[in-house]
C-alpha cells in the first residue's frame, strides 16, 4: 500500500538492459525451483514425474504467479532490480497497478501457454492418424507464428525500449522503476587492479617454465657456500667429502664428476638427466664424466 502511494507521481522508464536482466533472473529462478523440486523425488522410481510433468510445472508456476504478479505487480527478477509492472492502458502518467483481468490473462498466456505447448507435444508426438497429423501441423504453424511475432516484438523493443515480451505488448503492461534511480557512479580502480594482476600472472605463467629452478638454486648455493683448498687426489676426496654435495647424507654408491666432490649415484644421475648442463653446487664445475669413486670410504670414518 505504501509503495502504491509513493508511486502516485510520474513514473520512470526502465532501461533495456534492466528489463532483459529481469527476464534472465526469472528463468534462473524457475530452473532453481524445478531442480529443487525434482531433487525431492530422487529416491522414488525413475520417471515418476514424467507423465504429469507439464501439470506439476504449471502448478509451481501458478504458485510463483500468485505471490509475485498477483500480489506485488512484479516478478522476482523485477523485484530484485527495483522494477514493477504498470498498467499502460491507463491515460494518466501516474503509476497505475495492474487490473485483475490483466493479471489473469498474464497467468493464461505464460503458465497456460507453456502447459498447452508441452501437453500438445506429448499428445500429438506419437499419433499417426491423419486427423491428428493435420492438428499437429496447425499447432506447429501456430507455434512458429508466435515465435516470429516474438522476434518482431523483440526488434521493436530494442528500438523503443518498451514491452520486452509479446505478452506485455498484448496486455498493455509496462515495466517501470518503483523508485527514482540515482546516478550510477562507476569506479574503475578495482578493474584496473584486476587487469594488472591478471597480466602479471599470465607473464609469470609464461616465464616460470623457462627458468631452470634447480640450476639456479645450485648456483646460489655455490655462491653462498664456497669451498677451496681441496686437492684433486682421491685420498683427499675420501678424507674431506664424507657427505653427498647434493643431499648432505653419507654418499650411497659415491660418484664423481671430475671435481673434488662426491655425490650419491642417484642424486647426480637424476640431476644430470634433468639438466644436461648440470654443474657442481659447491665449485660450479660441469659434468665431464660420471665415474664411481675408486677409493673405498669406510663406514667407520662416519664416526671419526
């Protein structure tokens, strides 16, 4: 009641995009209601709703019509976008709610029309009698003619911005704003941040596979932990290198690459297979030849 009193002043026309958004919201709501309703019958025998599906849908859409168009002069999508229907047949520019006849005809055109279309398709799909074939031909012709009229109405709607559907044009109902809309302030700071971040993320995704992380890590470790003063003899190698230069543990099947450091066979082999330009993390020497350590390192030296 208060909304109708507040709307006695001149009404504001609705943008085309707002009307189309309201239609999409209505379709999304119907799909949500139907999916929630059918989920209640998952435990029943399959196809229990197949025979009466058009009637069940018509009943659900009737309930939606009762609590939207009939009581509030607006669908759910329109209510979300601050839109409602106005009786465009009235001569005054002030807001006039829909008459009862317009509401009933809206129910017949929307709910009844969809029910009739689905039920006629079920009744005539399996009929091969000549009379039924003629009726089916007429029904298909009528459905195609309605779709053509709907297309023409949509083209007119894009030009003039009124009557988004054929039902609205036939019944003379128009979408208007419930309250006067304020000027929209569009800020682009958030969009700029998102574009910058997505661009940076795509650059990283492109760049990271090109970086040899293992080689870079080994290079940095060789700079941070320099070792000098070791001889190249195998005795010195056995005496000073009691741990693998990669894993830091006692070398298993110790091997050398031509520098005074020892590696586990599996450590050096896997790294060399991963990177053919592998270098020693301690001294930076390249792999000249992978050879087993000839000098036997006794396990007792681990406790020395």
